[in-house]
């Protein structure tokens, strides 16, 4: 992901709440401190498919907003 971001592509990482700070740290370590992190409700593992879809429904508008911001 960091390589794509460094090449100027619109990228983001999806994280659940408890992993937000870890994601921020890893973004800095990999040299992309501005890497967008899209936060979804925790947990993701062990969910039924409809609950996973709900997490995706939560993430999609955030990514669409990111795409719009980066296309200007």
C-alpha cells in the first residue's frame, strides 16, 4: 500500500477502531504518514456476511469522499 501511495495513487487502509493507532504508526514507519485510514466498527472477524456488508457500507462513503478529494 505504501508503494502505491508513494507513486501518487489514491489509496487507503481500512481499520477497525482498536487498530487505528497501529495503522497510524505503521503508515509513519513505511514513510506515508498521510496515508488515509478508513475506520470501520470493530470487530470484523467472526461476523456473519450481512454484518460484514454493514462494515463495507460504512467504509464505502469514506473512500468515495477520498476519491473525490483527490480528483480535484
